[in-house]
C-alpha cells in the first residue's frame, strides 16, 4: 500500500528570518529548513554570539542585533520564525510588519490570558500566524491520518498516547524550572494532536504530578477527554521511568471498527539520540486472523515535522491553499484544553468519602 505522508512544499518558498537562537533552532528548525531547501536569510538573538554560531553553521548571511533591524533589512514576503520564550511573544509580534507570515513556537503562551493576548495582536495586525505544533506533521502521524481519512480502519473509537521513559529535563534549563512543566511543555503536543483527529472535547479530566525526589513542578500526567459514550481518548505520561530501556514506551495508538494503527515515537526514547520510529497497522478481514503490517517511513518527528509546519504557512501565505492547520484561531482551542486540564488537576475528582455520608450517619 502506498501511503502519502510527506508534506507538500511551496512552489516558491519565501525567505525566512529566525528570531531566537535556542537549542531547538539548531536541533530541528535549521536542519529541517536545510533539508527542505528553504532559505534562511537572517537570524537575531539577544545573545548575538549564539546567533553568530548558528549563522556560521548553517550558512545564514545576516545576523541582526534586534528584531527591528531584521525587519528593516528583510524582503516584504519574509516569513518570521519566532523561537523565543512565550512571555516575549506579544512584544515581538508587535514589531513585525502588518500582514506578515509568522510561525510561533509552541506553547501559545504559558497561561491562557497570555494566549488571548497573542491571539489579539495577531488579529489586530492581520498576521498570517501559525503555532509550531509540529507533531501533527510527523511522518507517522501523517501516515496514520491518511489511513483514517480513507476509512481503512473504520470508525475511530479509541486514541491513546503513552509515554513511559526517562526525560533528561536538564537539557532544557529554561523549561525545567517552569511551574507548569509537564502538560504545558510536553503533553500539549498530544492534546493538540488529539484535537486534530477528534475535534474539541466536551470536557477534560486530568491530574499532573510531581516526583517525590525531584524539584520539578510536574513530570507525570494523565489526561482523559470526554468525546461521548464510545470514544476513549487518553494521554498517559511518565517521565520518571529511570529503570533502563527494557520497559520504556513511547507510542500513539488509534483503534477503529475495522483496524488499528500504532506508531512508536522513537525520538523520545534515549533522548536526544532516540531510537528508530516504528509504524504499523492492522486491517481486519472476515475469516482471517488479524495481522500487523509494518511500513518503513522516511524521516522522524525531529527535524522532518518542522518542514510541515513551515511549509503549510508558506503555502497559505502565497495563496496555494486556504488551509492553515495550526493557525492561532485553532490552537487557541488547544490552549483552552490545556488550561482546563490544569483546572481539573487542581480541583480534583469526586471525594469518595462523600458517597458514604448517609451510611456513616
């Protein structure tokens, strides 16, 4: 079976200017753009030396001292790739030309009030703005989406994300100290992914937890989505499984009335080295025992999915398509689910003892 899963590239890719020079830029953004043949014409960062290092490594012609300088010296059709921390988004967006194309690093704000501020400035300046929710474009996700959209696994009734491994948070020093670490900076990927397949949930139930021997604000979460009486949608993450690779897991699974799909997210296992991804599906045929078929896919979440988010923005901005999958109007709904998950975690569930009050009397 031929499964189309690679992103559609723009016919004429505009230049890119990157605002920010953190680790993710060198690890994913720039390798992805190089692989796709996109031209990065400039980069700016508060610490110029970091921008200069990446410019030398990836042959970027211009290093700018400020966002204002970058804008003043860039072509009108330039697409801006913002890779700084969320509290700096609004200030930076206000410095961009009205109507510009801009890809904003996720999350869309650290708190929902910030998300609304980001949405407001994007609307006011009429920006073609997308959030870099790049998991939607990972090869194994695009392949699964094709099989499901073709109806090959029937009616989808179960979607599960499970992550059980040891995450080296120390590689992300600015993130690991965040008071909303696990859901806001990790499970947000899976929340956004769930929405992209299932739509907006009616409600969400969640609990995010600390490790007793660590100072992290949270490192394990369970998130359950309410999509009615037949759809089971759940995210389970455990970043504290420090017992070797034998029982580590990192997968997305879709089950339908006529088949199932399972994708191993190899990137997260032994991060940042990763292990190979694995994509397999099972189609049920009458009178035959179920069999799983593995499909070899090129590329992985990093860096290939970053081609998808940028390519979709470029094609939208040029008029090649009227669909911008991760536009701010859509991702604000992901942020609403994230916020609801935190509220649910804080409020807690039904107090079991309350069910027995009458009996105790």
